[in-house]
C-alpha cells in the first residue's frame, strides 16, 4: 500500500515522497520513492482557485515534463499561488531512472495501468493512488508528454474530445492557453487504462501535451514546456500573474487538428528502415507518400511506400529509423473549426 508523509490539506510548501513498497533481491523492506512537492497559500482561508495536479514522466524517456516539473517545484512559493499545486515530476520513477518508456520493475506502461490495484505491482499501486486519492482531490490534471524515443511530435498541447460539453469547452480553452502553434485532438488506438481518461471520467479538467520527442531536446521545446505550463496555471486561476495569449505575442491562432480514426495512424506493413518523405507540420493529401520502408536484407528490393489515407498535417513521425511491422510511423491530422467542439 502506497504511503506518504505529505499532508494534502496543510498550508504552505512541502517536499516529500510517495513511497511504494517494493521488495527485491537486495532489499527486503525497500520502497520506490517518488519525489513530490505541494505548494499552497500559507493560510488555508487564502485558497480561492482550483487544485492542480501536475505530472511529468508518465513515460520515463519523456524529459520535457520532468524538467518543467522540477524547475516549477523549486521556483514556486506559497505567495505565488492562489490554490494548491501538486507536482510529481517523474511519475513513473523507475522508468525515469532507467530512461525507458515502461517500468523496468514490472514491465508496465503507466499510461495503460488505470485505475490500478492497491495490492498490485509498483505501477499499479501508483495508478491506484492517483485514481483514489489525488484525482478526487484535484480539479485540474496536467499530464505532460512528448514522443520519447519512439516518436517525434510537432510541439503541441492536446486533448480528448470528451462527451460532456462544458468539460470539453474548459479543456479546449486550457489546451489553447499552452500557446503551441498546433493543438491536437486525438484518440487512443493502442489500448485502455489511460491516465487522462481516468481523470476525465472523474470530471476533471485535463490538459495533456506532446512536446517534441527524442533525447536531444532543443532549447525552444523546453521553453514551450515551461512557459506553457506556467501560462496554463495562470489561465485556470491557480498561479498569480497575467495570462499571455497568442494574440498578445503577435501570433495567429493555433491550428486545431484532429486524428480521430484508425486511418489517421499509419502503421508499418513490414519491418525495415523507415524514411520519412515530408517535414513535420507539412500538409499532405490522401494518397501521397509519407515515407518508405527500406529492407536491410534486400537492398535490391524496391522500398515499400507508406501512403496517407487522409488529407491533413503530419503531426508526428517515428523517431528511430529501424522499424518493426505494426509500429506507428506517422499520424495525419485534419484541420478542424474550434466551433465544432461547442
């Protein structure tokens, strides 16, 4: 059973750990310890905004959110906030230490582990604690992702199209407050048990991202992660300050795109080396080649083309060129009018 010394009702700033029991060959009474920070006004009566839960490292090889979370946790003081902000920079801590997408302790994907199990593996126990303690406590859940080592994304805030229209509109406005050039509506083609879905089902305002990818992260992507996170906190009313809009920055409105059908997610029909044909953010038409699969064992063989099934923008591509059959190599998203989400 997961334990913590942090008091979620106590005013002020606390830094501690979520402690998950884990016995291994050289540690019979060991714990996996997830660093956690909570910041609230010094007096409980001073809180007048939503409680926000910020999560990085849902996948251990996605670093933008982990760095943004650590920097924010160090910087914030009780005087800077209107309400409680909870920050877990590296949610899948074993995976973060190992630089892997999945936990090396149980092989589980944190983003497929919900609602979790209090008596299960380390990943299941963390998921259960969020489901039963932190999600019910929070009003807003921010889950910061990138493509990790597997995918390279256009830096974008994104969200699911939830059924509840009031919840959907709040999520849309918060997503746009990240001020990314593209905002992305997506669906899930690779299983159930997602963290955002669990939080959405509990009625929370959920903001997620896909901020680039890879292990060599450009400085401008870190700025998008950190400045966007602060702006969203101001937008929802948890952090003091003035919200920055794209208009105030002299930028056009974000391009809202969606990939809601299986045809938008292009999978490799064979194993080989993937060569992408177009740049991220470029427009593509149905039938256009997005890339090719080359064959290591048969360099004399004509590469297998990957054709777009729909028209839209290339929003993500596979990062490692070496590709296995069934890997997602590209996603094509269609532009959509924000008014259609009303």
